[in-house]
C-alpha cells in the first residue's frame, strides 16, 4: 500500500515537471509579445519549477521512509 501511495505522488511530480518542460519549449511561440527580459524571467520560472520537481523526486523516497517508520 505504501508503495502505491509513493508511486501516485511520484507520477504527480513527474507530470508537473513534464508540463513545465513543454511550456518552456513553447514559450517563444506562445508569448511572442514579451520582451527579452520578460521571456528570460519566464524561462527561469519554468526551469526552477523543473529543478524543484527533480529535487522532490530525489527526496521523496527518503522522506517517505522517515514518515512511515
């Protein structure tokens, strides 16, 4: 049961990272009216969200083990 809960949480984190990755790739097409600074700021938001998702994936097994013991 614990593994199923961890798997569902992991799939949610991966889905979030994938959506942000897709939005990062489509940023130039979707927001053509943005200035260069605004586009870079938006890119950094997406990149930081992706990095946070990767950090969460790295920490999830450790935190889940601590929570269930």
